């Protein structure tokens, strides 16, 4: 049964794909999406998805269209009308109105013989054999099909428009999602202290620097601020286990060369990936080997990246 459902779904999507490609050719203005009842709720969700993925969209309630709201429809707009039956009075009125305007109509409909289907320029078939409701009445399977098809159209348009991560980030600057798409390692490093010592720095001073800056590590730099290595608090503990007398030890005696670094323009999520891959808690931010700062795993947790 499961395999049959998947096969049917794939077949339906393949049939609709041609209509989706045609849709991209038609869109020159905005996408006005309308419906009545539960389909109106689905339409509002679709509008939100389209707007956030690079396709300008507006919601038009089918019942309000004939009372002035149809004025939002402009000459180059496409009107997507969602209806299971395609026969509701409000839907019929809206179809007649849009046809008078001369706009392209896409019917997302569950009845290909309906008024909406026969009068639409393009049809997106969302026919379902049965509602999930025990009485086969409440819109359940049909609204799910509408929702899924709306997401598919949005994803297809993203692909056709080559909608990038950078563009997506422009529309989602807020919340944790926005941070994942826009927060850079430079943003994090600028808020932190910048621990650094030289190779000749005595171990006691190294320990003081690590403790004072509270980053769990310090960076070894040269006269030109070039990153040479790193010493972590773990290195300090291992040194104390191995040496009874540390008076004459310097940073050069225990530092790690070629430490992991990341560019200041890199996203914080990229830093997280490096930290997880290398199993480290600190990451040096450097620009062409020039020391910019340091970020800690706790910075990512604080910002909701982790």
C-alpha cells in the first residue's frame, strides 16, 4: 500500500511539473492567491511562503473580492484560485471578475470538470480520493494536498529563479533562522576579548592571559600580528602534569602550530561545523593569517546557533 501511494504521488507530481514550468513563464507581476473557507487559510500560508522565497504574493479573500478588494489585482498579476470543488458561488464570481480584468488564472482544484477548472488558463490538480475525516466531509486530505502543492510550486520557482541562500537571508533577518543566515564570525569576535601572547612569553603570563580573557585559550602571534599557534587551558593542564618546574618554560614550548582558523566573513554556522568536526571549543578568526579575534562554542550557544 505504501509503495502504491508513493508511486501515485510521484506520478501526480510529474504531471504537475510541466504546469509549474509554464507558471514561471507567466509570472511577470505578482502572484495573487485566493480561496474561500479552509482554502483561504491555505492561500494565506502560501502567500507567506512565496514572499519569503522570492516570489511577490498577495492574499485576496474570494468573498471580499467582489466588495472592492479585487482592486489589488494589477495588470501583470497572476491570480491563483484555490478550491476543492471549484463550484463555490464566491469562486465563480471571482473567476468571472478576473477574466474581465484579463489576468491569467491558475486553478488549484480538486475537480477537473468544475467551473474553476474549465475557465482557468492553467490547472494544478489537487484531486484526492477521500478526506481523512471519518465522514469524508471535513477538508483534511484535500487541504493537505493544496498545502503540499503550494510548497512544491514555491520550491520549483526557487530553483527556476536560482534563489540563493544570500537572497533567502535578506528576507529572514530576524530570529534564530536569521542569525544562521547572517551572523558572521566577525560579529561574534568583535564582542569577545582578544587573548594573545608571543612565543617568548613565560608560562605564568600565558596562564594569566588565558584566565583574564575567559576564552579558554590564547593565540600566539608574531610582531606583525600573524597567527602562529594556540595554547588552550587543556594544554596548560597537560603541561602541569608533565613538568614539576615550569619557571623557565615559555609559550613556544607547548603551543600548537597551524591551529584551525576561519575567515571573519564566514557564517557562524560554518564555525560550528568546524568546531564539531575538529572537536574543539575555540576557533581563531583570521584574515589572511592576520589575527582578528577568537570565538567560543558558548558564543554559538548564546546566539541560538547550536
